[in-house]
C-alpha cells in the first residue's frame, strides 16, 4: 500500500481489538504481537495481526510500543535484537 507508512502521530492510542490466536505450529514457535501501521490518507493507525514465528538464532524479539513526543503518540515497531 503506497499510502501506508510506519510513522505518524495521533493524540491517543487506537482501540485494541482482541482476536484469537491460531494454533501454535510447534513448541519452537513464539507469538509475535501485531504491529500498528499508520495510514496517511485516513490519518489513523491500523492493526496488523500477530503471528507465530521461530526465533532467529542469537536474537530475542523486542515487542513494539507506543512512544510519546511533543507531536503526539507514534508506534515503534517490534524488532529482533542480537544478544
């Protein structure tokens, strides 16, 4: 989607909609929460679904979070960090 970007500012966090997780594929998989993606046209964040994923070797997953600034709130996406 050309109109979507991962950065934008809002005055409050969007409402989180609960959904059921699919069955875990194996004991090796971990749950990665979905990210929020900012849509410039509608000027709102849209939730992406989470998913199961096998951890990357020598890395741990850092969940995304809302960051506050003078411009408002923005979503900082989750990422894999080397340990």
